[in-house]
C-alpha cells in the first residue's frame, strides 16, 4: 500500500496487543490517528493480529463510532434527541450544512476539514440544544452561535 503509515499501526498494535482481545483498542487507535478506518489496513491487521478480516470488518461496522469513510479534522455532532429537538437543534444543523456546503447525503467537506453528523443523544439534555466538536461539548447552541464557532474552527484550519 502506498503512503500508508504502518509504523503508527505497529505502535498501536504494540500498545493494544494482538488477538481478539485487542481488536477494539487497535481499531480505536487507528481511527484516532486517521480519523477513519482505511480499507487497506484490514489485511495488515488480520495478518499481524491473527484475527480474520471478516471479524475485524464486522467489529468496525457494528459499532457506530467507527467509520470506514474519511472524516474531517473537525467532527461536529449535532444532537437531535428529544430535548435538543424541541429546543430547535434542526436549524443549527441546517445552518452548519449550509455554510459548509453539506447535506444529509454528503457529511464531509471535500478538503476533509469538517464532518457534520447528527446523533440521537449526547447525554447532555439539561444543556440542550447541544453539539460537540471532536467530543468537546458546546451547550445552549443557536444557529448564530454555531456560525460563530464554525468561523473560529475555519481560522484554526487556516493556521494549522
């Protein structure tokens, strides 16, 4: 495979271990590094861990937190659970999608700067409506606050 960082995968394997007991930790480590699980990593992991590709793939597709598609540097999750929904989370989602040129079918920007997703609940109902950016919680959101946050994140991308 061209350009893939096997050294990082080897380090993750050394830290998490091999065999069935290490599958989730290894997949989490790779996703944290790559922001998704590249298809080409499965044969390598299978050989190194002694776990079938089918088993690795089934774990990766079973858990919602794993992604086989590239995600942006900033993953924005908008809660649409009951508390957030009744406090108008949908206009926040619509504003983010509009400003980033995204839709329900296209969740990641072409430059891999941003991914916008909806989730059923973030467990912060008392702070509704809520969104997270790379797991950092932003409470009491409004469309205008979301735009302001997005502008800040865009500046961070420019300066990176």
